[in-house]
C-alpha cells in the first residue's frame, strides 16, 4: 500500500474515532452502558489501526488487534511503543466484550448486565487510546 494512502487511512481512522468519542459521552449520559462498552471497543480499534497505518503497517481486518499491535511494538512511533502493552490489553479486553455488549446471550442481557463503572472504565480506556493516536498521527 502506498505511504500516502496509509497516511490518509490513519487520518480517516482518527476522525472516525473522534466522532465516536463524542458519542460515548452521550451514551454514558443516557445510561446506555452496554453501548458505551461496544462503541469504546470500536474507537480503540480505530485508534490502534490508525497508529499502525501511520507507522506504515497494514493492520489485520479483524476487531481485536491487541496482540498484533503488541507484537509490532518495536515498529511503532515512540509514544505508541511505550504504551503498546497497555493499548494491546485494552484492545483485548474490549474485544472480548464486543459481541456480548451488543447482542447479549442466554446469560447476559446487555442493558441489565453492564454498570456505570464498566462504562466509565471503557470510556477512560477509549480516551487514552484516542489521545495517544491523535498525538502519533499528528506527528508527520
């Protein structure tokens, strides 16, 4: 993939992540806690993929890229490399919650299961990933 395309995709991912960050605040205000968790996962996915594109690495076409991200720590820009373990762990945790927070199952009704504390943690993690991606993608 051409470098100019990768940089454009990185910028696109951070713009999409920023829109989701705004939506997360509204979802939290509306006490839609399972939706906060779901959208936080998408924001983190976009942020990490944006960082990878910025570094010239094509990310896999899957939702949880935490392990992939951590494995490329040495190829990432310094701010992302220093936070790779934390970002990878966030991605892995939210990746596990992605489907259950949206669809539920026989043991979990999302609107009943997720708490304000879980939503706030997901929001904090999403903000961390977004801010780091914004810093990295802003470095050109």
